[in-house]
C-alpha cells in the first residue's frame, strides 16, 4: 500500500496517509476517503481549541507567556479547572436555594405582620392619650410601663412562634 500525493508526487507508505490523503511533504490533506475541506475543518477546530486552552493556561500561570505546556499536562489542568467550576456551580446552586428560601420566609413574615397590623386600623382603634391612660392605670395600681411590657412580650412571642413555624414549613 502506498499513497502518492496528487500535488507534489511524493510517495508515502504509511496506511493512515493513504486513508486520510495526508502528504508529509506538502504538510496538507490532499485526498483520500475524507474530503480535504472536512479534514481541514477538523484540524482548524482542534487547533483553535488547543490555542484557547493554552491561552487560558498562560492566563492562570503568569510569567509563562512563552511556554506551551505538554498536551497531557494541559488536558489534566483543564479537567481540574472543569472540576473546580463544577464544584463552584454546586455551591452557587446551594446558596441560591438558601437565599430563595430566606426570601420566601421573609416575604411570608412581612405579609403576616402587615395583616396583623391591618387588623387594628386607626379609625376603629385610635391612638390613646397615653398621659390619661397612665393616670387611670396608676389609680388602679398599675403602670403604663408594665402594660406596655406585657403587650410587647405578647406580640414578640407571637412573631417568634410564626417565624419558628416558617422554619419547619
């Protein structure tokens, strides 16, 4: 078996040269079972991918602007980069889920508090005269501070119960 280049007439006895129509003298694909255009496209795509990989490697390794890494080492480095990117995407996804859950709970709490607030409209429950209320409470042996503290504890206890319910939902 031999292959004769139709361009320069050089003869090759390598079976792959005949199969792909590659001429070692012309350094080009000149015929064979696969079209020249198809082989050139494959070569160009592979070369462009290799050049991008080397450029990325150089960017990650400052001071090595003139170094071309061994192809095997380059592939291993690219696989490491891919694995790192995959781990980062998983972290991003996990973080996005947490943020989304936090935002859902925050929105639910905000809605619940607004509904609670709307249950006591000022036209039905006007603002009291706190000075007068303090005097009335004092005459009954109570203080406005103790009533306010009790009301504050009650409200905050209900808010915390609601938040705890959101955590388990």
